[in-house]
C-alpha cells in the first residue's frame, strides 16, 4: 500500500513538473518582406522558413530571410532599427561577435562578415577546402564545416578569418566528453557549461517533449528541463525546424517560433537561471 501511495505521489509530482509554467517574455513581430521579419516559401512543402536568427549582447534581434531578395532585419523588441537587402545572395545563418555578424555561403565556401550596425558586407573570406560541405555550425571558436557524407565523417574548424585551425570531434567543436552520446543539438554556453536540446518521448505518457539539459565540462548532466512539444509552448516551427532558431545568449534561452493565427514571428525569451531552477 505504501509503495502504491509513493508511486502515485511521484507520478503527480512529475506531471506537475511538466505542467509548471516558466518565466518568459514573448516578442511578436509581423512576418513581412518589407517591414517585418523576412522569410522565404519552400515550394515543395508550401511552408515558410527563415535562414538566420541571432541576438547581440544588448538583446537586439537579427533576422535573415528571403529567396529572390535576401534581407537582414534588425529589431529592438518589436521596433525595427534598420534593414538591409542583399539581392540574390546565398548566405545563411547568423552569428554575432564583436559588433560583427558572421554568415556562410555554402555554395561558394565563403565566410561572410557583416557590420552589425548597418548591415554592410565587410569581407567575403574563402574557407579553403576540397571537401563537399554538408553542414556548418558557428561556435565561439569559429565555424565548423562538416563533411558528413565522407567516410569517416570529418569536422573542420575555421577561425573568423576563414583560416583552417584543426579537425574537431563533432559539428559543435565541443569536447567529446561534453557532446551527448545520445545526440542532441548544442544551443550555446551558459556559465561555462553547455546547453543542449532534443525532442524525446516521455516513457510514461508517450507524449513528445522538448528536452533541455546542461552539461559541465566533465560531461556530467547538472540540470534538465522537459516542456511539452505543443504550439502553446514556443509557437509553431518553420521549415526544417533548424537549430538556428534555438540559441543561448546573454543568460537566456531564445526560441524563434511563429503564431499561425496572427502570421507573426514569435520570439520567446527564457531566463535560464529560473528555467533550470525548478
């Protein structure tokens, strides 16, 4: 009888933990090619996508989107500061560092360096490699170019000047002891620890959950948070659900989603200190 009571209490405690609301701020900006958040339409999926999303050290929001006319739009909360058109450019993703934005053109294997103050392109730096680039990821060390189709897969780290540094253990250039054996996407560092994300199935309810967890430099998991994978949590996703839309910056978790009802971009800002405190 006692075991039954304990099980029931644990079940409800766990269910309550899943349902617990968390502290957050939501910013809503219209999805608009001229004055709002720029996007492109995927012709096969008939759905929309956004190539780049980033946050600077002051909390300004950067969006890169469009197909025939690539556009950078910069916002403070939901107020547009400026935008910049690049025509039929093919670079994508954004990474902020030292008042510059970095992006990558996979077709030309070029690192694009942009002035974060006005959007002008400062440099186009060739990352010299003979490998076919399957994917890429920006970290605080530079950009990792992944050739995952090769045997074995390779991950090459280039610095912010486009110079090859070394081959690394994974696409995130984090220590092998840190990278989860079960996978997961690396969102960024927080207090010298590493924050990861993945979609998982709850063993008891079989509901799909979003899992966030923190790993220290020894590989130990020091905090975990599960949230329901529902529209009400962070909004709807965009085409391919890119990791680019989930980032850890300034001690916060930033997630780019959208409101299907209002056709707006929905940015959720979650303080990590309170998010992982429960």
